[in-house]
C-alpha cells in the first residue's frame, strides 16, 4: 500500500510529536523503557515502544495505515546520533 503524503511540515510533525511524547507517553513510561524507540502517530496519538525502531513503526503502521510518524528515543534528545568518523 503506498504511503500517503503528509499534509504537515516536518517542523510541525516534530513539534506535535514532542508535545504528545511529553504529555501522553512520558508519564506512562517505566525505567525499563530507557533507550527504547517510541513511534507516535500524530493524528491518533497512539504509540509503540520497542528496542528496534523498525518494529515500533511497523506495529504502529499495522494499526494506522496512513500514520504520520514521529520517532524518538526514550531518555535521548534525538532518535539517532550522527558521529564523525576519525
């Protein structure tokens, strides 16, 4: 099934995702969730947690086919870190 095109800007998805995470997801987290990926559907506010980013997004998209997904990582400022190879 082809993905639907987002009607929100990347900045709006980032803002809404962070807001949903802070208000709805963070209060439900347990200490063992530290470091897990969290995939949030912006429209439904539904989310999935997993050690694997792909698994979290796949389960979320299985329930919400046209989800606009925000991906973060519990306890981290971003889902991924980019490092310079030396």
